[in-house]
């Protein structure tokens, strides 16, 4: 049982116009086995929240705390956070030319576990996970995200999540830009991980469509750098009908 | 047909102050006469990015005292390595030297060593020549000659230290194929200026790889000239400059006859405040060279502040009847987003940097085609990266 606890998080970035506050006091608690949908309009700070939890150097935490099972996440380096059990599926995964997917996966797995995985079971695990996500085995030999389509990049993110087995995963618009088939495949992967490992999920999304495939326990409406409202799955249905306008008018 | 816009690149090459640009690359002086070349000052077109001060002793028209120790792999049948007297060496050189350092090297080398592969001889195993410097000034002249339809891989590995200048002449008769690997693995105080001149006969194939990791100053100037139709040249280069290192690679591909293909691919990494690299790639497509297909690429990866990479591609086209001609040049800072992505998967900073740099060079290394060299290079690049980590720690 793990708990990610975000308290009163304030985050700024440097822009050409000066320092800009993007997160303005975020409170959120995610336990193992729970799925929290974070829904909000473009520019509301969802990716900033995701990157801040993962430790991207561009974002400065000016106030608040993030802990994982009581440990101070903000004190950890980026790779320490991953080793502690956090995972970020990025909205825009980065290409790393010349580094093969299979080498990358093995290096990451070794780093997370602190020892190299047993070769035979590892090869089998990777093969199985790729099959589940309908990824051709030839992906293993390709450069990380190099020339991948949008959908392939997202499946590759979920592949990593399934293999690295984090405690808490932040999925940043993993659904955006996917057609229905790809969305179903990716959602199955997320549900599998949850079932197999009791993963806790922060599911950041702009659209309600993915919630047909991944059932959230809690829904948080994210507007202008903070949680504007929270509730159960019924809140998502209301958003589907009404959109974000109601919140934006107040913001 | 694809032709990229090369006006920008040509303009870049001519912008510097006090430099008199060539009208055409074809007009450059070539001569065995040392006096045909004034001592370079650094203002000349072809020396303007060079570490002229460190190269000074290589310009002196005087006898040199040192020598390199030669170790050669067993030579199979049809392959000979012989000492050739000066007069004959000049005659068997494919072209006259193109700069003063090269002319001085030929004049004071005391003749040439000639590696000759007889017609129709196909050598499967790489022929390796280890050249080890033990200090002092050294002048060298090497001839590599392949007879008609001969094929071989030749690896020349330079280690130790010297103030070394050389001319390497490569003569490929019709339909010959040579894979030549020149490794600059000098100690850190070595100074090396080399001119590599290749002449390609009809249907011949040259694959040339240059790897520059060691030395204080290395300046390699490679020219490939097509003498018969249907020939192709692939020139690869890999360099890694640390603080205090100046690595310069100049290239000139002369398409003088129709239907030849050239590919130039050079990649470099730089780390450390005073690391410096220069790449100049000239391609000339003469009026007669219809059906030419050429592309040149230079990419530089700058790992730390202060390092500087100059990259100047030049494409001169005198006929429109070509298959394709293009070039690309890019110098980029180390990508922090790549680092973040890898580290967010638990990979340490050091290991992430290693992966990115290895990835940058990976495709190039696989082109070398000599497994032993490829493996040792990957290890050396890891060592270079470990060295970068040390430099970063001291910052
Ligand atoms: N690195 C950055 N530099 C400058 N502005 C940024 C940066 N990251 C985010 N922002 C700004 O912060 C706001 C929130 O962005 P983001 O977190 O990406 O929102 P969302 O993911 O909800 O669309 C936007 O106005 C965006 O322009
Ligand atoms: Mg976003």
C-alpha cells in the first residue's frame, strides 16, 4: 500500500516575460489501487503538475510538499523518484536516437530494480507485454521513440509502465491523439497494470472518452493551477455534458 | 532530382574578415614544391580555423629527426609493403600536395612506404598498420595502391606522440574496393597534420573512416577525386574533443566525371571549456559530372559550456544534370529533454549521458565494418564520457 500526497503545491516557470506561477496550491492524495482522473482545459497546468512530481528541472517548487509513503519526493533527483516507485507517461515522449528500445528497457529495469533482470524471464516479459500492446517485435531494435507515430509513442509509454511496475503512475494525456482502437489497447494496458500490481493512477486527461475504458474512483476538475472541484465518476459525466465553461467563467 | 539551397553555406564560408576566399575549390594551388605555399598565418581560407600556432613546426622546410615505429599484421599473398625512393614515391602519388604541411611531409619523409594490393586480390582479414610515435618531429609518406578489382580493408592506428605530418595517397584502379580506417589515438600532446588524397578509377569504391579521439591538435584534410565513371566514395568521421584538443577535418570531393556517388557523414562530440572542432566539407560538381549523386552531413553534439564547433559545408555545382546534391550541418547542445526522459525511468545521470552519446555515434560506428575496431571504439567512447563526468564534477 502506497500513498502519494501532494500538499499546497506552488510551482513557477521562467518565461521570457519573467517568472510565472502556474500551480497555485494543489492538494491531492493518491493511494495504491485508486484511479484519479484530473480533468481540465488546455493550459490549466496539468502537465506542469505531472512534470513537477517527476522532477523536471524547468519547474521550480516555491511552496508545498510532495511525499511518497512519507518520503520527501522533492528532495529526490529525477532518477531517485523513479526508483522510489513514481512513473510519468509523458504527453510528448522524447526521441532518443540511436538508443534501441530493448537496450533502453533493460537499462531502466536494471536501474529501478538495482540488479539486472534474469535474461530468460525478461525476454519473455518484454515479448508478452509488447504483444499485449500490439507492438511488433521489431520495435525492440528501433531507436527510442525515433520515428514513432503518436499512437506508437503512447503504447511505448504504457509498455514501460507495465515492465517497470511503479507504485504510482502519472499518465499525462495518454489518450490524446489516439484513435479508438489504440485507445482501447492503451487502456487495457493501464487496467492490467492496476490489476497486477495495485497501481495508483493519476490519469490526466482533457477528454472524457478514456473514462469509458478506465473507470476513475475520483474526478478532479483542474482549472487555473488548482483543483476547482472534486467528486466521483458522476462529475465526469457532468463535464461531458457541460464542458469546462462553468469553471472558466469563475476563474 | 533534389538540390538543397546551398547559398547560405557558401556565404558562411566567405564571411570572415581578412580571408581571401577561393573563386572555386578547383583553383587551389597544388605542388610538390614547398615554396609554392607561404607559411600559413591563419588568415588563409584553408587555415583560418586551424590551430596554426601549434602546427608551426610542421611548416618548417627542414629535415625531421624522429620516426614512427611500424607494426604490421601478416601480409597475405598479393599484398606487399615496400620502401619506395623519393622520386618514385612522388610519381606514384595520385596528386601533388595541397598545402605546405603536406609538401613538407613528402619532401622530408625520405621516400614512401607503399602498401600494394595486386589486381584481383581479395583480402578478407583487415590489414592493420600500427604507427607508434615516441616523440620528436616525424614526416611521413604512405601509398596505398589497389590494382584492378582488388579488395581490402586497411586499418591504420596512430598511437604515442609526435609532431607528425604526412601525405597518404590512395590509388584505386578500376573496380577496386578499399575500406580504409584511420584511427587517431595519439597521446594528449601529439600534433598531427595529414593530407589524404584518393583517386578513384572507374567503378571503384572507397569507404574511408576517420576516428579522431587523441592528440592535442589533429588536422586531417581528405580529398577524393573521381577519375572514372561509376565510382563511389563514402567518407565517415567520428571525433570527440576534450578540453585542450583541437580537431579539424577538411574534406573535398571532386566530381570531375559523370555518374559517381559520394556520401560524407561526420559526427563529433565536444566536452570541456576549450574543446574545439572544425569541419569543412567541400563538394565540387564539375560541368562534366552529369548524373552525380552527393550528400554530406556534419553533426556536432556540444556536451558542456565553452566548447566550440565550426561546421562549414560548401557545395559548388557547375551542371544541372545531376541525380542529387545536398548537405546538412547541425550543431546542438546536449538535449536536456532526452536526459530527463531517461532519468525519469530510473537511469542515473551518468548512464543517461552515456546512452545519449553512444546513440549519437551508434549508426556511424556500425558503418566501419571492422568488428574489432567497432567494439574498441564503443569502449573508448565510454571512457571519453567518463572523462566528461570528471570535468563536470570539477565545475
Ligand atoms: N516550460 C514552460 N515555460 C513557459 N511556460 C510554460 C512552461 N510550461 C508550461 N507553461 C505555461 O504554463 C501553463 C500551463 O501549461 P501546462 O502545464 O502545459 O498545461 P496543460 O498541460 O494543462 O495544458 C501554460 O500557460 C503554459 O504556456
Ligand atoms: Mg499538458
